[in-house]
C-alpha cells in the first residue's frame, strides 16, 4: 500500500520536473529531439531506482545530471558514427556553446517547450502526442494507451513530430512579441483537444482516457500561472474545471450517455465548480472576452443551477449570442438554437435550425439531426423526431452516441412498430 | 479517427490472382510489404492482415444446444474479405488518400482500372454532450 503511494508521488514528481529538466538539457545541448529522449530515459531510470533507494535530496539535479550523461553518451556515439562515415569535420558542430538564454528562468522553459510542441507546422495529433511526452512527462506507452493505438505507432508519430521540429529549425526561445498571441492560441487549442479527448471518453465505471482530462487541467494550470494576465488562458482553465465537474454524472455505470438535463447533480464536483466559477468571475471583468471565457461562463450558468428547470436560459442565450458573433462556428449556432428553444419555445429553435440546413460544414454531421430531433420532440412531433434521431444515428462515428440516439428513437415509437421488421 | 480499409474480392478474382505470372505476383507482394512498412513508419498503421482464402471460410451458427453448426459458405455470396488495413488518421480525406495509395498495387498488364477498397470509419470517436 505504502509503496504504491510512493510510486504515485514519484510519478507526479517526475512529471512535474520533466519540462524543467528538458529545458536545461535543450538549452545546454541545443538538440530538442535527442534531449527529449535523454530526459525520458532519465525519468525511466528514476522510476526504477527511486522506489528502491528513496527520492534523492535534489531530484531535479539528479534527473538533470542523468539526462546530461545520456546526452554525452548520445553525442559520443553520434561522433563515432560520423567518424566511421568519414565526416569528422562535423564533430565540432555537435557541442554548441550554451547561449545567452542559459540565464533564462526554467519557468519560461515550460512555456518555450509548449510553444515548440504546439508549433503550427505539426499536425494536431503530433502536437498532442509531443506535448504529453515532452511537457506532460507521460511515457509513449501511456500516450499510446490513452489513444488506443499500438505503442510502436505512437513512438513513430512522436519521432516524426520531433523530426519536423528539427527540420523546420524552430529555435528554443519564446516567440517574438507579435507572434506570441497567435502561438499561445495554438497551445490552448492543443490543451483543449487533450481535455476533450479525456473528458468525452471517460465513463463512470471505466477510467480509460480520463487521465488526459486531468493532465490537460494540470498543464493549463501551469500556463495560467505563467501567463496570469491572459484572459483566454484563465477562460480555458475555468472551462475545463466547470466541464470536468460534471464528469461523474455524464454517463451511467454501464457507460450510457446521460444528457445534462437528466444528470444527477449531486454527483457534480462542488470543489471544481467553486474554483471554476471564481476563476471565470474574476476574469470576465478584465475585458478582452474570448471564446473560452464565454464557454466557461455558459458552463458556469449550467453548473450553478440546482436543477435543470432552474437553469437561467435567458443568460445562456445571451452568452451564446455573443459567442456566435465572435466565432463563426456552426456548433455554436446549434447550441444557440437550443437555448432559443428553451427561452422562446421549440418552434423558435426549429426555425433557427432551418437556416443551418445548407451549411456545408454540417453536411453529413449527426448533430444537426440530433438537435432537430430533440426540438421536434419538445414540440410534440414524435413521428418526425424519430425520423431525425435515426438519421443522426446513421451519421455518428461514436458508439455511445449511436446507442443513445437509437434508444431515443425507440423510446418514442409504439411497441408494435418497434418489433415489426 | 480510425478507419478500416477493406480489400474485398469475388471468388473469380481470387482464382485469377492465383494464376498471375511470377514477376507480377512478386511485384504485387513486394508492393504490399512496402506500403505496410511505409504506413507503419508514418505512424498511421495500427494493424493489417490478409485473410485465408474463401474456400476455407465457414458459416457458423449456434444450434438449439448452443453448440456450433458449421456450414459451407453460401454459394450466392458475392464478395469475400481478402485483407484489411486499420489506420489512425486526422480526417476522412487522409483515409481516402491512404486507400488510393494501396489501390495502386500493381496487377498484370491489361488489367482494367486499379484495385477498389472499401473505407469504413471505426466507431471510436469521442461522444459529444447530448442535447
């Protein structure tokens, strides 16, 4: 039992130290790709040794030293390889003088690493994997497990992502002031994707990918600490907390999806709600409102209602109205239509949906049908609701969603019809 | 997003394939090995396999006692799965591109068209909040 607890705390400690150690290694050796491997090896060595001999007095120095040694081994073998290739002239280029940025604080290193791992040249999948490994300190096996792909596939993806960074020549430094805003948006986007993946796929009994949701929250906390004045960073963290708070209520023990209105609110995490509400309440008055803050505000309104009936829909509608003005996203328009239906009645919502029928981004997307089915049911047109629930079921690529939508349709039809073929 | 690329063929196609000349068979086999290695290297391939041929296929049902009752494959069955590639990519378009690459598998001269593949998404996407 106790040794298990020690292992958990070692794992947390290692993951916390990863970006700092990696920052030191990259600043010294100027090689992100090899440095990242060296840090991962140092962490693995620590994970094996520390539970036996205890955590060293200065774990960060221990890890840095081991990683440095690995780097030197790596350089030696590279040098030897190059000699064999009669390319000894390149040796001198291998060890680069530590630059002026050596003095940069290791706090900044985490941010620099995040910018690097979420570089726009990388695909979303690569950025996610690299961020989880280089900044999150997860092993390739853990990441592969979270995304349910073989470890070899994930290893290959990470190695190619590092190659992309190498060839694109991204320097190990903070982006310029004018670039920083857009680059920070890419980082937030990647963190949001990690969160969504973890949140959406975790079910009551099954803790499959939910580590990812907590990892995304942990990383967002770090970014928020480093960039306390960025309102969208705060908005993203608040959104994650306010969404994660509902996690235990969003699926049944069997893994069936439970819509917000039917969730058992006593299962919501009060602590996360309190923290998220305080954060978004402190952030909104600062001005410069962005999509993450608005989504967090909407989540807060839902979370603060003691029952579905008490939900302040006019306020949610007003927030979606602002959100749809600043982000041209058809999913926001769908949610706006739902909120309108809750305030003005189902007919109003259905009228707004008809304007989305020709949106090419929703073509073949299940959600337009799912929302229409829901609103038709609210309007009392069960026959058409069934048609659209079934249409939505045919378009989704998520098994829990299809199960939910088929069940919704089956619930509305007469028993004799459901059994006849 | 995960997709499975299915290589289906009629019995006639299996028989035709078994009669290809040596060079063309070898070119096809080398291509299949190469494309698998490439997709693996790209971090795209999760799994691939070829299936034993249709003459070994059996249809199984449970009898009243729950025990298997085996039967030969129905003669009216038109197509059989010959092999598949399970891939993980970021969009349907990328899956189609991978399928198109495999579709270029070489065949004897004079064979009309390229090899067709059926592309199906695996139900692995994360669910949204339901309305």
